[in-house]
C-alpha cells in the first residue's frame, strides 16, 4: 500500500516591501507549528522515503522544522509546486522517483484541492477535520492500493488529517 503525505507549509509572515512572495519566511508561530507537525509525524511513524518540497522559502523552512524531529528520506525541491494547480501536483506525484511513501510540502489552495480530489473514502474524523479547511502545517495522509505513479481522483483513502493542535 502506497502512502501520500500532503503537508501545507507553515504560517509565514507578510512580505516586506520589495520582497517577492516566494521569499516570505515563516513567522514564530509557523516554526512552532511545523515542529509540532514533525513531532506528530514521528509519533505516528509517518516516515517518507521521498520528499518533494516547493522551492519557496516558507516551504523549505517548514521542511527544516519538521526534519528536526523525524528522519526524512531523499529530498527534492521544485518550483513547480509553487506555481501550478492541483492537477499539476498530481502530475508531480505521478512522475516522482519510485517510492512507497512520499511527502509533498506545498501550498494552498492546491493542497486542499488535491486532498479532496484524491480521497474517495476515508476515516470519518479525518474527513470531517479536512472539511473544516486545510490549515498551515496541516498534514493529510492518503493511502492508495496501487503505486503513487498511478494515483487518480477518488482512488485514495484519507487515513489521517492532522493539524499542529492535534499533538
């Protein structure tokens, strides 16, 4: 069974004058929340073999804070997660190097759209929590019966949906 972990980047500060949106750093709450998500991943034994992370600063800093508490597999960065839609996220997952567990660190609304589109079934509590929105540092865990290279809408099972406040 393959698992896809979808992690929305942590809370970022507003852009300073002249700063690109791409370069916005995490704020203090964001760092704390990302650390909490990393601890929750460790506690639940959610250990990806492969990570694909947006190149945006806030996504990279989120990954750094998560990685402080859990061993992550191979890490790849792509700006494609910053400037594409949910369908583009599906393509990125399908084209990723072979892995049974993949963590994607990206942005909303794509993460929320992707989690809803892929999850044809799921744990009722997780589905209810996701329906309330995909907060910063939120983590969706979606299982598939086949390889991640063959994911498609409605074929996943939402196993868990964690927020930093669930710890």
